[in-house]
């Protein structure tokens, strides 16, 4: 208990500073609404601690997740790469998970057991989550590791697919070994965003091969430092659309591909989930005419801690804005629409510039507006 209080006192100034820096009602919490039929769960499924090549104890990862209001995390320690073993000798690759579970037991945070299978190119690194025993994945045979993980019910995804030390051109490329893994159903997802990197090619690979899209912090040090949280930054996340907030609910959603990636204020995913999320994130209230002008006033409210950038995609022009509209986190804007005549209802349509549904492509979302 004393250690928890001490840790809280140490991080409290950072929390206060972060809240002041964000200047919106959510503070540092990452907030997105549910979409019809599903709960929107905020998940970071690729993290490290001192039990592989990270710099912190597992309880810190739990505390960071609670500060960011996450729903689930996975501490995916490297199975093979153990640079701290001289200082922290251990033979149980499940130990990090066990410590995190103990720390999170009184909180509404799901800890998912996982491990990172670390190999040289072309295979690279992959995470296996929802496993039951990480020790059984310790094998020199890469494919045997994948098969053992699958035997345990794992969801396996390809990490940072254009890792700098392996890809000089920084392009994510689907190799023969990855094609084989997909064909044999040994690979289920791919990171579209990892740490500070975003992979357009991975987004296309996911679309072409029906792989689930993920965004992960891959954090090794501190979330606040690496992602400038006090200055308004945020970690990359996977937004998972689950039928229920349980480990099984997250697992079912991942295998079904119900995700959107959140990276540096950008949302990336399939229209099937991206568009409902945007519609729920931006609430547009019914409009009204004032005075004698044919100018319709509507209020647009941002219900998230992301800043949205919209481009007008209708024939209407605006009285108080250009065709580009910025809506800050948890903010409202009043939009004055020149409708030329008084209408009973209109359709507003915007291209969402801080969202992508394919490389270099932004989704178009519309709202039906009734005039009061």
C-alpha cells in the first residue's frame, strides 16, 4: 500500500500538468464513445517491462494504463531477448503478467497474457496474446512457437512490420513467410502503428489479407516521456469494438477484425467501424434559422479527446468558416450554413481529414439534420 501511495505522489504533479496542458474536460484520459451494438474498448496490447528489455516494473504499466483510462493491456515480454537477466534472473516467462494481474486486481483493467516472439527478418517480431503459458513458447523453431501459441488459443499479430534495423527502405512488405503464416491461419493481425511509426503499407496489407489492424505503444520506458503526454500527446492504441468488456469479448472482437487504430490524433480502420465511430464522436444537433436570413445554425460537439478536422463535402458554404473545420477535444462549435432558402432538413457531409480508410484516402461521413 505504501508503495502505491508513494508512486501516486510521484506522478500526481504530472497528472495535474497534463490536465492543464490538454485544456479540455477529459484531462489525459483517452475517451471515445461506444458505437451501435458494441462497447469501444481502449487497448494497448504491446508493452515491455524489466522482465525483457523495458525499464520499469510491471506495476508501473498498470498505473499508466489507469491514468489513461484504458480498458485492457498486455505485457508482451520478449521470449528470447532478456538483457536484464543478470540483474533480474528469472526462468518464468509468465512472471510479468502475474505481477500486473496482482496490481490490477482492485481496478477495472483487463490484463491479457502475451509474449513477443522475436526473430530476424524476414519473419521479424510477432506478439501472441491470450496465451495460457509463455514458457511453452520457448523454442528455437519459429513455426513451432506459432503452432504452440495457436494451440493455446492465441491471437497473433505482426509487430512494427518495417523495423528500421531490418528494412532500410522503411516499407512494410508481405514476404513469403508471412503469406504462409496467413494461409495456415497462424497470423491474425498487423500493427498499422507502433510507437512513433505509422505504416501505410501495413494498412493496405491488412485490407488485402483480412488482417486485424492494431496500434500499439511498444513502450519500453515511460508513457509520459515517450509520447509527451504532459504536452497533450497520447500513446497509440487499438480501439476494440467488443460485445462485452471481458477478455473473451476483446478476443472475439480481435479475431473478427472489429478495430480502429488511434495514432497521433489520426483514426485508421475499415469504414464498417470507422464511420460509426466518427458519427458517434461528433454529435450534430438539429439546426434552426434565426432572424430573416437563410442561414441555418447547427452545433457540432466533439465527444472525444481527439481533434477532428473536417472538409465540407456539400454544395453549401458557411457564413462563419471556410470549407475546413477544426473541432478541438470535448469542444463545441457553432456552424452557420448558407442554405439559400429555408429548408426543413438537410444532409451535411464532411471528409474526415484526421481519419484514413486506405492509404492516402479519407472517409466521407454524412449526418441528416432536421430543422427545428
